[in-house]
C-alpha cells in the first residue's frame, strides 16, 4: 500500500501502526478547509511557474470534483487514506494525473493541517458566537417580558436581597457577552496562515505565503516557520473560551434545576423541553439543564487534555498534535448543542412571579435597607449593622414581627416600618448597574445596544 512517505521505506506499514495513527474518522470534518487551502496553494504554485495555467486549471477542476463527491457522499475512501489530506490528494492525482502529483509541491502535511485547522477554528468560533448571541437575545426577550417582577437574590444559596427578574436574567446575559468577546479575540489570533512554512523550515522553492494568506482570507502569514507548524495556542484558547461558555451554561442550568423544583417553585418547564420518568408518572425532569452541568465537566476534560498534550512538546511538529482536533471538534459540538437547547428551554420557561415575589417579600430581605437608613442619618455602618442584626435575632428568637421591633426601637420609629413593606426594598436600589427599576431600565438599553454591536462584529 502506497503512502505519502513510502519512498523512504522498503516495506509497507504494519496494520497496527495504521490502526493506531489513522485520523480519517474524525478529520473528515476538515475537508472544506483542506480543499480551500489546496486551491489557494495551487494558485500560488501557478503564480511562481511551478504549475502551468493548464495544469492549474486541471488541478482546480479536480478539487471541485472532489469537493462535490464529498458533499454528495460519493467519495470513495481507500484503506491507504490515513487522513483527509491524503484522501484528497490521492483523488486529485487520480483525476488530474501528473498535474495532480504536483499538488503537494512546497507543502508539508505539517503546514497543511495547521492551515486547515486555523480555517476551521475561524469558522467554528464565529458560528458559536452567533449561537451565543441568539441565547442572549432570548434572555433579553424574557427580561423585557418580566416587567416589574422580582425574586430573592441569593448569596451562599441563602436569600439575601430582592432583585428584579430582568436583572437576574441579564446577569447571565452579560456573562455570555464576555464569551462573545473571548471567541472573537481568539479568532483574531487564529487568523494567521501557516501555509508556506513547510515541514518546519520553509522551502527552497520561491513560494508566495503572503499571496496565499490573502487568497485564503487570513489577516497575515506566519513570521516563524518553526512556530507556524507547532503552534496550537489558538486551539487551547478556543477550548478555554468554549469551556467557559459551558461553565456559564452550567451555572444557568443549575438555577433552572433549582427554580423548577417544588421547593422553589419559581418556574415550570414546557413539555417539549422536559423529560419524564420511566417509573415515576408524576415526574417532569430538567434534563437539558442537568446535561448543561454535566457537559461542563466534559469540556473541562477537553481543555485540560489538550494542555497536557502540549506541555512537553519540543519544536517543531510532533505526531502528538494529531490529538488537537477531537477535543476541539467535541467542544464545538457540545457547546453548539447546549446553546441551542438552553435557548429553547428559556424561551418556553413559565415563571411563577407570584411565588418569586412572595419569597422575596420577607421583612428580613430589607435588613440592609434598615441599616443604610441609619447610615444616611449619620450612624456608622458597623454600628447600624449591629443594631439591625440584633433586631433580626430578636424577631427570630422571640417570634415577634420585625416591623413591630423596628417601630418600637429608639433608632427607628413607626414610619420606618414602611421600609419592610413588599417591593419597597427593590425600589430603593438606585446605584447604576444595580437591581432597582431605574438602573435596570438603563441596563436593558445598554444590553440591547451591546447585542446590536456584537451582531455587527460577527457579520460576514
């Protein structure tokens, strides 16, 4: 069986070697990028006279046919096809003859696969960014629908202060906005063409890496050929950005799991986005939200696995780098599915705002407002904190309503009982970016503007 490197070897490769090293089962995903890179390389070879115009056109026509066969599912892979690069070149040579045999001139699989993977990463991260924005838009729609509804805000999973539902939803939205930033920033660093670096040292053939880079839509070409074929920083960065999206989905999923329990009762799942139990007829399970939590661990594994692979590699290319693709492909797939599924779940989630507000209307949720009321009158905060803390303790231990204790306390009075009325604490949040009505209205406008800006940033 002929390989791309058979000339150096007397016999063919062992079956065990091929079984262990083959990557065709998963790197077929790079086929569009491999063909795009080959087209640019062919045009570059023609510009420097390695290929005649006729040969160039023959090879480009062969690449077009190969692309069609791959898209239609009629491409016939052979046992000798180690990877998608081998398969494409073999078929092009079948179709174009001697001209096809010139396709690999001045090129190594080292710079070829690095180019393919960068093209894929640029494309995939942009698609994920679009999906993140779609989820952010769902959060905006639900925040607008929420109106004046409010619920308890939590720290340590203990009720803390009332916050508007819109404010809570947008907290997740702003986290996803940072994810868009990271994806686009990573994409910018991936936007460098390695083609022309060869195996590691460039070529004695007068290649045109700048022209090829421009042809492929890269912002620049490599500066150092050793670095070009060994660099997988962009994969690691992409995996980190994808993993953090997964963690943000996990956090959102955790809240949905909690909110849809009978114990919380803040929300109910639509039937289309819930599952049942094979044994318990009454069950309605938040599987999407739970899988969002579970898959975060899988994404962390993808990231840490690649980092472990990269940490001990000397320059330049090593076959270890074959292990860069599966974690990236897996992370892209899982995050893409998770964003879409969570978007559907959120869009159809039914909020029980009465239950939310009842949970937030405990007088204890206004304890900080009582302390800040004293502060505004000149009492040092630590002293005010101690006074209110003592009133809360007395209310709990003596089972006396907090409002009665406030009205009777020398630092307060009957009028201050109003600070504990339902919904009042929320209206007193006045700081920019806070949970109060005025600040949330401003935030909604700023968030909407951010989404519009980011849509423009990811536009083709």
